């Protein structure tokens, strides 16, 4: 009886004080990891396509398995400093960079974790674009020890929805996400069916629905990883075509 009562109290307390919180720069703790740089498409495994470098694409990174979280970390922002105490010869002291997670750094089982297998689990590793890396370290460093923390993403304009797929399902990629940056749930609604339906993560930032919604204006409700929700009402007009992108006027 007593334990049941405690249990109910706990449930009520958890309900009153949700465990999800906003990503606030000051609250996030600094954690150790390592970083390298690579030349390649920036959008990669998150499915953002090759992000324009004049957009935030220049300041992006691939994440190792331990950080990528099967794509749930796509779109998140991280502030990174080179650990000048550990590597004074490689680090640019006093510099920091904020990157967006847009790609996956795959493990390389052929290489030991500390000799090239930087992205092997359980290592936390950032494989950044060259301009991002060179903001905090020198080129010859190759790999550097870093400290990182999650920060709020700042974006210009609203959430962007790109509709791909075929006559049997929609595959919607959601980019330019501010705030927490990461999306945890998405719902879609057609103007004729007029019913919110849950979408499922297909890969990275791509969400799928197997409803046939061609010829309908589409609305999206998006929940970020901090629990906040935004709704883009009929952001996609009824005459949409696969491959088109639509920028909404909502943002976190
Ligand atoms: C995702 O959307 C962006 C534009 O917002 C586009 O450039 C990119 O190619 C899209 N990715 C896929 C896989 O469709
Ligand atoms: C990329 O990061 C650098 C260094 O912090 C900053 O000066 C620059 O404005 C950023 N670029 C974009 C497009 O966000």
C-alpha cells in the first residue's frame, strides 16, 4: 500500500516536472571527445543532401556511432573547443566552433579504436568539415582532443520540408531546425483526410508516411527532442510534386 502510494506520488511528480528540458547553453556540461576533418558531402547520412556551404553547411560534422544515436542526433548543435591543455601544439587556444550534426562517421572495424578507428564504438568522435576544424586546430594536427557541449541551434527562416517518395508513401525530409535541432516525433495531415497521423523515422532526418496524400495540402506537426512542438499548417500546397521543398514560417 505504502509503495503503491509512493509510486503514484512519483508518477504525479514526474508529470508535474517533465524530465525534458530546453537545451540551454549554460546548463549543458562539457564532455571530452576527439575530432578530425574530412572532405565530402555535408548532408550525408542524415539525408539533408549536400547542404549549401553559405548556409550552415560549412559548419557541420559527422558523428561516431556513440553520438549519432541511429539518426536521432541529426540536426543537433554542438559547441566545440580544442583541448589546449592536452595538445597545446595542435590547438588554437581560445577558439570555438558551433557545428550541426549532419552525417554519420561509420566505424572501421579493421582499425584499432586509437589508431584510425576513431569512429568505432564506444568512442565519441566528430569528423568535421575542414573550415570548421581549422577554426579550432591547425591542419597538421590531423586528430585533436576536444571538449564539447550541446547548444541551441540558431537558424534563419522557418523549418523546411522536402517531399520525396512515390505513389505509395511520402518520405519527408525536415531541415533548418532551430532550438534543440533534433526532431523526435512528426505527424502529417492531409487537407482532405483531415486527420493527424504519426510518421516514422525512415533514416536520419527523413520521415515516412504510407498514407496516400497526393493532391492534398499537407500540414506537419513536429516535436523536437526537448519536447517542444510546432505546427506548420498547410505548408505544402495541394499541387505539390515529389522532390519539391517548402519553407514554413514556423521555427523553434
Ligand atoms: C532534403 O532537403 C534538402 C532541402 O531542404 C535537399 O537539399 C536535400 O536534397 C533533401 N534530401 C533528400 C535525401 O531528399
Ligand atoms: C561558421 O563558423 C564560423 C566560426 O565560428 C563563423 O564565423 C561563421 O559565421 C559560421 N558560418 C555559418 C554560415 O554559420
